[in-house]
C-alpha cells in the first residue's frame, strides 16, 4: 500500500527532560509498534515545552535527548516521519488562526491548565467546586507570579499539531485524553462554522486496550517530570535499583485477601507492565496469603524494568554521539512534515477568507 493511503498516526513528547517509564508505556512503546502499518509522524514538542520550562540551554539539550531516545526505542526514520515541532513554522501560524475559534472559558476549565496554573501560582490542591475562586486567582493575582497565555492555549497548539497533519489516530497516555476531546471539538466547530468537511476527528489509539497511566513510586497517582518521581529510560542501573528499593510501601497485609493500599497497588501496576504473568501471579498470591516481602518484590521489579530500559539506554548513548546522523533525521522529517502542513495551512487560509486581493 502506498504510504498516502495509510491512516495517519501522529504523536509527540515535550522536550522537558529525559523520557521516563510513563512516556514509554503511555506513548513511546506504541510508536515503534505502529510504524509498519501506518503513516506515522512522531515529533518533539519543543514549543509546548516552552509553556512551563523556558530555559534555552535545557530546551536545546532536551530536544536532542528526546530525539536520541525516540531512535533508541526503535522508531525508524525510514518508516516514520520524525521531526521537531518548531521546524514547522506553519504550525505557529495555524495556532494563531485556530485560536480565533477557541474560548478562553473552555481552556480555563481544562484539567491540565488548572493543575499547572495552580503550581505556577503556588496554590494548594483544589476543592471540587472552586472554578470561581480559581478564575479570580488567575485573573486577579497581583503578585509577580504569572500564568502565561501559552499555558492556557496549550490545547490549541496540540490540536493544531494533529489537525495540520490530518491525523486520525493519536497514541497517548490517559492524561492526554481531555486534550484529544478538545481537538475533536475544535475540528467539529471549524467544519460547522465554515460549512466544510475539512478536518477529520482524531481518536486515541491503544490497540484496543485501555489507555495507560503509569504511577509514581512515591505513592502518588502519576509518574511525571514535575512530580519528581520518575524512573528514566536512561537511569544508570545502580540509580534505578536504588529508586525502586526506596519506593513507598506499607506495613504489609495483616489478614488474607486484604485490600491494597495505593502505594502497593502502584508497585503491582508497574510489575504488570514490566514482568511476566507468572511473576505477577507469584507476588499477588504472596500478598493474598500475607507471605509477601516487599523487598523481594522490589528487587524483582527493578531487574524487570532494567531488562526493558538497558538496551534503550545503551543505544541512546551511542546515538547521542552522532550529531550528523541526528541532524539528517530531523531535516528529512521536517521536509515531509512541512509539505503536508503547508497544504493544510493553504486551505485553512482560503477557507477563512485570507485570499489576498
Ligand atoms: P508529555 O511530554 O507530557 O507526555 C508525552 C506522552 O507520555 C505520556 N505520559 C504518560 N502515560 C502514562 N503514564 C504516565 N505517568 C505518563 N506521563 C506521560 C503522555 O500521555 C503523552 O502521550 N501534550 C503532549 C505532547 C503533545 C502531543 C501533541 C501529543 C503535543 N502535541 C499532539 C499527541 C499529539 C504531552 O503530554 O506531552
């Protein structure tokens, strides 16, 4: 089948640091698995990284880290288009145009915005029904703490990434589903406002399984860079073992078939992702009959995680040393991604009435 007839898959990861197990199981692992059967487009979201971490030296270094880790995890530039978001200037122009159809209110109600804005303002965790207070804090804050407009319009930029390539399948972790819902809403709104059938509505893509949320090791819900609880694909084995051995647990089950505390359930979630079904069953049985020793579980978990991460780490170190190759990969990717983006933008301008004299 010619590549133009294949369904278009697109996804990206922000260049805010090295990639962790959450990125791997939520996104990266699926990327490599899709590249034979789909028209795959994977990019490094450096513009999105600017919304929370505008540090020039770190941003520059992290674009290279993410690229090397994409390649080390098996994305093949001969099969998939790999590019840097900021290499496609058409994205920035379409972001401006699409923003004309996006409401401030719907952006302010987005969970990721509320979460990151709260962090930027140093506010504590939300009550369930505090939208009014939250809006007052964001708008009326007179300190020098600021919530930048780029953070608010993060979902517009993400929608543009997807829509400008006319992608229909978007492999992401669970935390990104609300952004995808907004993307579909913006696509529908654009189509109906201009009376066109122009943008397809993209869906998430998990090979039929449920979207994943990889937990942290500190008992908290999600592994994330800003939570400081990450196991990185490039962690040295010693460092990784130490992190796993320090994971939060509890005093252990006191009676057969006790319910699990969240930190212990999180360890089992990680075990299910990285170990064999036999190993998982062994520790589940041991938990159920109260013979479990968390130290043994952690040792096994660390070794099984290392089986996944070590080959990626070693390949990433090699690839990082080859700047000429890395440059070639993104130059070739940008050329392909720009061609399609330019076509879409040309049509969007025309539909919106930007047609010259
Ligand atoms: P980022 O960098 O925050 O996350 C990249 C990918 O990793 C997934 N992920 C997780 N999955 C499961 N468990 C976790 N603990 C975990 N932590 C991160 C995220 O769901 C995501 O798939 N906004 C996107 C970047 C982006 C994008 C796009 C994605 C920009 N434009 C267009 C798809 C299509 C993001 O979350 O990056």
